[in-house]
């Protein structure tokens, strides 16, 4: 089970940045499909002509539409001198901070555009409207089920509307709010003698909560725990899932805030990783988590069960630090491609003394060979 989210948002009043949203109409793919790409995407039609049988190929164009659209927008962005990010293929960058910078985030047929100069936005929209059929949706306010609110303190991401619909769907609108998503040190197991819960309803709750985790890192761990009992859940598991809904009832206004900055400061990223030890009583595996902060803004978080059984708390923290390090390297590469190189190395903070000593003392590196063997095998 993996619950993670990576967000890069720059809200800086000294640059007067703003985000615009545009949507391309479905007619965008008309006439741009030039050839079939696989046997599965070809409809074979047989025609009988006297004694000769001829097989004609007719591509089913609607199945090729996404691939054709990506190919089209890639060629167009290269023509307009945009650079496609290797770390995140849906992001295109043009220019730099020294001159003028424009960043495009593409998700299927929706475009998010931000820039360092309003004039560049207007010019870009005119070019795109001349090339494709588009609908200008104005300033960013709603995207992929996430609401965006511009406040005096910065840009706020939340899903209050979706949370209300979620509670209404499962008859929890009038429930009493809980102060935490899960009881501390709760260990869930599957008791075969216990009464079964409604499996369909349980799966619907988990699926809905997973989507809510897009901007609620406080739910990631608890949703990951109850997600492990999707097959034949028991009444106890349903009670824990309902507690998460009760917690949402009292925190519907919560979300992720990207603070605005009055003046330009150096970009600095700090990561934090942690892990329990043998938190899963069924498989004896540990669960780790990490978060990354860009100055005061939360940009990346994850909660995941480890792929191997850790033999000590030191090993569990080592695995957590390794995953966090990989994420930090990816963030560094993305920041460089966004023309925002970091002036300082990324700091990764771990609260385990043994791991810190292993990292600082080269003599101790030989002691972690068993970690490497068990973790990479």
C-alpha cells in the first residue's frame, strides 16, 4: 500500500506569480492520428473478392487518441522551444528566472500554466488557441477534484466539497467528530471468528479515502492500515474505517497551505523520515513515512509498508532513509529542470541514533551489508 503525493507550487509575491487553467476540447485529436501502433488497436475486416480473400486494416482511432495527443503536444512543445521534464513527463518549461519563465503542467486535456510575467500567459494562450480548440477557464480554482483558494497567507489546497459528499454517501454527516484518525498504537488483525462486514461498502470507503489523501497527509498512515484488510473485512475493521470518517467530519476545512513570500529567499528543502518496527502484526513488516518541505511549504509525503521484514529498528529506519533519499534525489532533479536549482544540499533528518552513526562513521558501513542484501534481493 502506497499513499503519496508530490506537489511543486511556487507562490511568491515578489514575482507576482499566478496560475491559469485551460481545457482542450475533445476534438483536438481529429486528424492527428496517422498510423496504428499495435495489433490490438487494429480492427481487421475481411472482404471476399471472388476466389481471393483480402484482409483490410482499419485503425480504431479512438483507442489511439491519448497516444496521438501526447505525440502531438510533445512535437508542438519542442517546436515552441519548451523543454519536457525528464523527472516529470507532464511538465514543460521554457525560459529561466533570469529572463522570463513559463511552466506548463499537462494532465490529459487539462493544462495548468504559470509564469513570471502576465504578458507571457496571454501570448501563450493566443498561440494555443490558434493551434487547438481550447476553453480558457481563468485563474486556477478547481483541478482534478482539488479546490484551490488564494488567500493573504498563500495558496490553499483542500477537498472540502469532496469530503462533504463522502460523508453524505456513507451516512456520516451527523456523526460525532473524532480528534484523531486512529487510536494510538492500534494493531489490527483478522479474526476469522469475528462477524464479516459489508465488503463492497468497505472497499468503497477505502477507495474514497485514498483519493482524499491527495491533499491530506494526516490520513495517509491510517488509510494505509485499513487498506490491508480489503479482502473479507471484519466489523472491527469497519469501525476503524468509520473512525477515519468521523475524523474527517471535524477537519473538513483542513488542507495543504503553500505560504506566500514577501521577498525572494534561497530555496531550501528539508526532508524527514521515520519508521515503526514490526507495526504489522500479520506480516511482521514495518511501515515508514517521509515528508519534504520547500522552505515552509509541504511538497511531498508518503506512507508505505516496507517490502521486507526488518530484523531491527535500525534496519527499519535504514530502509525508510533509503526511500526518502531516492525521493530527495528526484525532487532535486525536478527543481533543476524547473530552473530553480537549490543553493544548499537537501537535508534529510532521521530520529534514529544508530542510523545517524552509521552515516557519519565510515568504519561502520561494513555492518550494514546484511541490510543491503536483504533489502535489494
